[in-house]
């Protein structure tokens, strides 16, 4: 009796882990995409600021 109870609990744990893994597979990419686009925006903003700073320097040199 003891062994079968343990086996049942073990199986239950595995199936809940599998469900959690499935949830992660579905939800993680979406948040990663958001993060990717956020990083991309940050990079572009940084580049724009850099360009503006450079052109201001060029004006100052004139």
C-alpha cells in the first residue's frame, strides 16, 4: 500500500511539472519578444541620441 501511494504522488508531481513546462513554453516567448523589442527600442534611442550629439559637436566645431 505504501509503495503505490508514493508512486501515485510521484506521477502527480511529474504531470504538474509537465503542465508548468507547457505553460512556460507558451508564455516565455511572448515576454522574451517584448523584452527583445524593448532592447531594440533602447538601442535605437541611444543611436539617435548619439547622432544628435555628434551633429551638435559638428555645429560647435563650425
